[in-house]
C-alpha cells in the first residue's frame, strides 16, 4: 500500500499600511524530476491583482515569479500538494 500525503504551506506577510510590493519568487513547487508522483498541486496568492510567471532555474526546479500591480496590506500565499 503506497503512502499518501497532503502538504499545506501558508506564508503570510502583514504590513501596517498599504505598500507597493516588488516581484517575489516562490520556490515551493515539486521538482519535475522527483521520484514521487504528484497527484495535485495548487498555489493560491492574494491579493488577486498579480501576475504569475512560471520559470525554471538551471537545475530544472520550478519557481513562480509573482508581480503585483497594486499596493496591499497583506500578502498571504497558500501552497497545497497531494502525493
């Protein structure tokens, strides 16, 4: 019987006033060359006024570059993976 796991990671930044955010890099995506099959993956980012650019580093690891278009007071990101 295979071992199944559900991983949930939450990162939350909170500011005392609205700030303009620069680009953020999120490196919490399973590597495409891992031996464990990934059944599901989700990345949720708030506020909704952002763009996600998926990229790969020189070692073929996936990363998301987040670009925000408006000032915000909180930046929560949730990353969920089912293995």
